[in-house]
C-alpha cells in the first residue's frame, strides 16, 4: 500500500509535520486545529501532525509526513 499526503477535510490544504491538528473520534478525520471547532467530547487527539502520525502505527502506515 502506498502512503498518501492527507489534506484537511475543511480547508483542503495538505497536512504538514508541524501543523497543529485535531483528530475526530467518529471518522478519524484530521483537520487543522484552527479550521474547525470540534466539541471536546468529539476530539480524539490534538497535536502536531508529524507527532501524532509517528506515535500511531495505523496512521504511520497510511500517511506521509513532510
């Protein structure tokens, strides 16, 4: 399987390693932290995109970190 460069589901811009992002609990979608205001109970994770991907085996297999 080939890794992909994910994009924010709101602004449609690529996720870069130092971008602050949030991951929603329902669909595991990444959004830039400032693009969409999720309720606290809807957020799975908040942090830098590169750090989140590197720490999670599932994301590490799927996403490019640039």
